[in-house]
C-alpha cells in the first residue's frame, strides 16, 4: 500500500504540491506524537508484564495512562482484588465483562465468610457456562473452608443462607434438607464422590414422594410425584455406575421398576403408563448388557401387553428389535421397528427407526427393501438439522449399489458425499473410498486473515493489550461482550468470524474456539476451514504429547483425535461418569499407569493438569492398542465404552466388514465416538508434515483394520504343570 501511495504522488504536477511549512511542521509533530504514544503504550505493557503485581505496583499503574480506558478498568480490578479483599468489588464494576473474573477471584481470595456468601450469590446468577469455569470440587472446598468459619449459634442467618445456597452441606452439618433442595443436595454429594450419602437422599425422596402420592387427587399432581420417584431411582442407579458398582445399580433399579409396575396395574391411566414403560426399557437395557437377554425380553413383552392403547410403546419395540437384530433375526427386528414407527415417535427417533428398518433389510439380503428404506431416510432427513442421517443414508445406498454391481452409480453418490460433507465422517470416509490420494495433500496451519472493520481502534488496542497481558479469561468475556454488541450483518461476515477465532486462538481459548465454530452454518464453516483449518484442529501441549506418544509408540494424531472428542481441549473438563481432564480418565484407570509413566497424583483434581493426565492417558491408549492388536478403531471404542463391551460386540456383531461393525455398535455414544475419532484423525494426518504420502493413507486405512484374532474368543490359558 505504501508503494501504491508513493507512485500516485509522482504523477501529481509540481504546482499542485504546495504545502506551507507550518502545515508540514504540524503534521510531523502529530506523527511524532503518535509514535511517542505508541512507544509509551508498549513500555506500559512491558512494565506491567515484568511487575511483581503488588498493591504498590498496581497503584503506580493506576497513576499512569493505560493504553485504553478498558485496560485501566482491568488494572483497577486487579488492584481491588489484591488490596481490597474485605470489600465486595463486584458492586463497583462498570463493565459486565469483568464480573465473572471478579466473582470467581472473590470466592478464591476472600477470608470473610460474609463476603464469600455475597460472592457466591453473585456466582449463582451467572449463566451455566460461566459457572462451569469454577470446577465443582474446588468450589466445594472453598465453600467448606468458609462455612467452617461461621458460628451457627451466633451467625444463624448467615449459616442458614450458606447451607441453602450449597445444600450438600446440610448433610455435612447434620441438618434437615428443605424438600425443594433434596435433588440438588444429592447431586452435590455425588460430585464430591460421596456416593452413599447421595443415595441416602435419593432413598429419602422415594420414601417421601411415595407417601405423598395418596395425598393428591389430581392425576397431574400424582404424575409429578411419580416423576420425582423415577428421577430418584434413575440418579441412584447412575451413582452406583459412577462408583463402578453396576450390578448394585441394576438391583436398586429393579425395585423402582417393580414399584411403577404395581402402581400402574392398580391405576391404569395413560399418564402413569409412561413411568412403567420407561422403567421397563431402562431395566431391560441394563439386564441385556449383563447377558440376561431372555429375562429382559420378557419384561418388555409384558409391558407391551399391559400398557393401554393410548400409551406410546416406541421405545419398547425399539429395544425388542435391537435384541432380535443382535440374534440375527433380521425379519423379527424389522417387524418391531415398523411397529415402533406406527407409535408416532418424534422426528429424531423416527429417523433412527427408519435407518434400522433399512439396515436390517440389508442384513437380511433384502437389497431393494433396504434401498427403499434408505431413500425414505434420505427424504425425511434432508436439511441442515439432520445432516448426519442424510449422509449416512447416501453412503449406505452407495455401498448397496456396489453390492448390486452398480459401481458407477455408487461412485457418483460417493463423489457427491465427498464434495458436500467435507468436514463430516461420511464425507471423509467417501473420500477415502474413491480418492485416497486426496489425503496426501498437506493441510497448512497458516491462517488467511481478511481485512475486518468490526472494531474501532480502541477496541482493537484493548484486545491486543489483553493478549499481551496474558489475561485469557477476561479477554474471553470481553470478546463475548463485543460479539453481542456488533450487528447481525457484521457477525455473518467471514472476516468478522475469522477475527474472533484468531483472538480466541491467540489467547489459548481452544474450547471457546470450537464452540464459536459450531454455531456457524455449513457454508460458513467450510469457508472458515479453507482459510483457517488449524482453528478447527489445534495441537495444544504438543511437547508433552509428542514426548509420550514417541515413548509409548502411539500416533500423536490419534492422541489429538481422542482429546478433541473427549474434552474439546478443555483441561478442566469433567464428565458425568467422573472422568477428568483433557483425556477424560477415571481416577482408577489413571492410577494403573503411574509406574510406567513415573507420573503420580494424589487426588482426582490433579488430573486437570495436562502434564499429569497426558502421559497417563497416552499410556492407557498404548494398553488398549495392545489389547486390540493395534486396532485404532477398537481402541477408540474401548476408550469410550470399556474393553469388555467391545470384546462382546466383536463376538456378537463383527462379520468381517468394519464399516458395518461401526454402525452395529449398540451404544449410540460409542458409535458416534468411533466415527468422529476417525474424522478427527483424517485431518490431523493431513496436518503432519513429517508423514509421506503412503504413510498418511496407511494410517487412515489402518484405523479400520481389525485382525481376525481380535474377533475370536480368547482361549483359556493353559494350567501350569
């Protein structure tokens, strides 16, 4: 641009280039002043980064001119947090985007239980995503530290208020829990891994709600009580599963099922049938996974017989169909799935049933019926909301046309999927089928930015200064505030979206980046991917990953593919099943790998540390690869569902075609997981500059390879003489 401007000037007649000396001096002074201001701002940032962040240091910075008023507000906040710990600094904040930081810092730093209670009240008013920034166990520990300082006799009002805001502490202090806080108290105990006290509360809910059933005359009031009873039994079952006592959970849920069956048979109303059928379906599924297939089937058939015509049995018929499918009774399975379709299920479930009808027709070698079913699924799922079902139907139409020796038709469909589902599992799989050389092409990590006019210079300066100050969480809130403030038309521009992604990426907000990407429509995602593929598939903590990936001979591409799917790169992620950190390890599983990694931890929260969980998680991946003869597919499935279920599926479902095996995985979560890990892997492979063309294709095709030995039952070890 400078070159262009100088060229234009050379063609202006000399007579027109007349500038007075005073005007020239004024312009030069303005330029010099701007340069000096920029130098001062840079010096301010350097001084801030090097300072010891004491009260006096913050005072000094407040006396100086900050790069922007917003940055001055940040320094003011840091000064208040450091030096005014006895005051509620949230009340005086002028910017909403500083509130979350002020509240969470206040909870962590204050020594006053009264002030802690004020901060906690403000914390509860944050949205769910903002509250998740403070991990549950840390929150509970902070609460415990502060409530211990309260004298219940002398500070009764404060004590009662604190118990009410975190009801798990009613149990800790031996107090009665208010009825409307029972579920919250039980959940809080479970999240602190206090499983028995949590179940005790669920049992209390069951007992009290059962007693209260007779108080009510209206069907709605009785249904509300039944709903509480159902949730209490279900959450108690989940608590046993988290504690890894699955059998006890099933035994407990059997009591619930018996209760709902008895109640419904005495009160055969449509509104009560749902609790009976839902409990039947859940219990039958649990018994099925434990090998009690006939008993589970009898439960479902009994429920179908007992339920009124007005009650929906779509879930009952679905499980019965899946059982017949597992036994390879495909005709019987189709009948049940078609019965379920007659029950008028919701759209999502209808798509699942349409797929199962077509899939079982294929299994039964009824290829024309299968094609018709897949075309019906294609028609019902076409549109942005059901993209997965749509491309799934197309992919398997192509596979069926191959079976029918209609290769050209199959190839045309696969080409369409490859071009249209560029970022999805079926698109990547179709590409591997028809054009594997595509994956030889290396993806660049370069970001092609476009000129954006979304912010004024002051906003831009604030963002760049926050980046330089290493303030990612405040920057995250500032960016959210900025995103809300710009117009809808600006939000739709690719340049705008790229700019926001770049800011988030620069500050290490990788989870936030993925969430931003997910809200965009398909075409926008594709354009963003073309300009910035590395935003979609980043490689955080690369030195640690590379070190242990080499040590345990695990492809680092597989590590990142698992990491992206497990935590979306959120180091503080915690699952409902009590798995922690970037690679979502259960503490029990992580503990098995401490010796071989020389990495130890003393409590589950330490698994939030990437330096601890990454070595342990990679060692676990190596163990799974060993168990499954280096099959990456089975390793991914085992990482999600556990080793024993995968071994069971191999025996009952694997028939030599790996693509079909993935579709037959009975856990929907694991089916999706196995597919998305491959999708992730395909991109990470393309990012790897050190892999040659053949190695890239081999790595991707090997994902789907299962050695015959893996699918065979393991023979019993020989006894020693």
